[in-house]
């Protein structure tokens, strides 16, 4: 059986060299690191799992939870949640 002549290894090495490393001076987005507070306006309970894998459980109308900035887009998509504020200190309020 013939060998591929190390073409696969050469291709993998070339793919690695083509990927651009992150620049050390790259500025993170302004919202990175800050959490957001959402208030539930629905009539029953609501449980949402964010992209980070965290589960947020709003038990009743008026409940407020701090949400990781990475999960905020999912919360904005929910019609029964409204953004109350943004905070720079992260606090765990998830299940």
C-alpha cells in the first residue's frame, strides 16, 4: 500500500500557518466583561439556556437576573424580557 507522501501532514501544517493569530493589541468589544440585568414581564415562569451553557430561571413577573454579556443576545430575543441595566461587576445569579 502506498503512502500519501506526507501530503496530509503538509496540508495540516500549511493550514495552521495560514490561520491568523490574535493580535496582542486587539481591543475587546466595549460590552465584554459586563453583565446585563433583565426583568421578566411574562405571566408564568421562564427558563432560558444561554450560549455559555448557563441556565437562567425567571420564576414570576418582575424577577430580575444578571446575565452574562455573552448570553445577552439570547435574552434580547425573548419578548417577555426587557433590559434593565448593565453592570461592570459580574455576579452569579444562575442555576
